[in-house]
């Protein structure tokens, strides 16, 4: 998919998810352990395998949309570099730090 089609699609997904479940202000707890962000995907590509948790929220039950982006970028000084990023959108139920159950939508860009 071209960049000109990907960005509007992601914006539409975020807008739809945001209207579906608005954030109520109760902060979720991160995934326990020394590493809070996991990279699911093929190990031959340097990722952590299909069973890695795609969410960055502990006690989360919902849907996660995940995309990996790779391309060349140019810095303000004109230096070109390879950029590799991931974006995630999570929507569903989670347990907050105080133990209460909530629903929300989060974007990790």
C-alpha cells in the first residue's frame, strides 16, 4: 500500500476507534517485566515471534492493530537515514492501577 493511501487509512481507523470507546481518564498499567513493548512477527525479520503480546497495556482484553513502517527519511540537516517504526491502536477493556475495570482506546505512534 502506498504512503498516500496508508496515512488516510490509519487516520480513519484512529477516528473510528476513538469514537467507539472514549478514554475515561483511568490510566492502564504497562505490561509487567523489564520490556514493556513487544514486537510480534517473524523471527527471521528480527521480531519476537507470533506469540509476543502486541499490546503495551497489562491486563488488556481487546483488539490491537499493528503496522511496521520502514523507509528513508531526511533530517533537518539534510542527512538521510533509514527509519523503522511501528504504530499500534488498541481498543478494549483493561484493568487500571487501582484495580478497577475500564474500556478505552489508545494509539501508540
